[in-house]
């Protein structure tokens, strides 16, 4: 993971912290996320719900 936001909002509007952090290695499904290219680097933008697991 390159970067994360401060969290997601729940139904009441409260910010809930994410379980992942920059530097984590993750597993995700083949069709998860949105592909973007920034400064020539291919990246994926995805929701935390699309993450299957965190490696080590």
C-alpha cells in the first residue's frame, strides 16, 4: 500500500479508522480497484472492503 486516507464514514457520519496502513502488503481479487497512471506509474485505487487479507 502506497497511501491511505484517514478513514471511512459510517451511517452516522463518524469516521472509522482503516485497518491497513501505508507499507502493508495485501491480497485482493483480480478485478478489484480502479487502475490509474500517475507520473508514469501504474497504481490501483481501491476500497478497504476489496482487500482479502494483509500479508505478514
